[in-house]
C-alpha cells in the first residue's frame, strides 16, 4: 500500500479512537447523573438560582462554576449542564 494511502487511514483510526473515548467519558458522566437523581435535583436548583439572578446555566462563567463544583473539565460541565437541563429542568435557561 502506498505511503500516501496509509496516512489518511492512520489519521482516521486515531480520530475514531479519540471520539470513541470522548463518547465513553460523556456516557459515563451522564450515567452517573441517571443513577444520582439528587445530583440532578441539586443542579436544577442551582441553575434556577442563576436564572433568578438574570444569569443563564450555559453562560461561560456558569459552566466554569459547575466544572469547579463538580470536579469536571469545562467541556464535561457543559455536557452535564445540557443533559441535566434537558432531562430534569427544561424550564431553566
């Protein structure tokens, strides 16, 4: 197989494994919330307080706070916020 054909193949495999591990991490994070309804309820309460003060749960500062309070990366905190709002408190903005 020519070298120019191998490089795209290797790049594709690396990308696929990277996405797969990111998907697995996100799935694990969301599963932890599914198993802990109290956490979802707590987060909804925090998000509602943010809304009451004129802030949104998806604002960058709010995401950073969620990340810090939950020990998550900002990307994981954004995934968690989106999931919790969508599944448990759709009234939150």
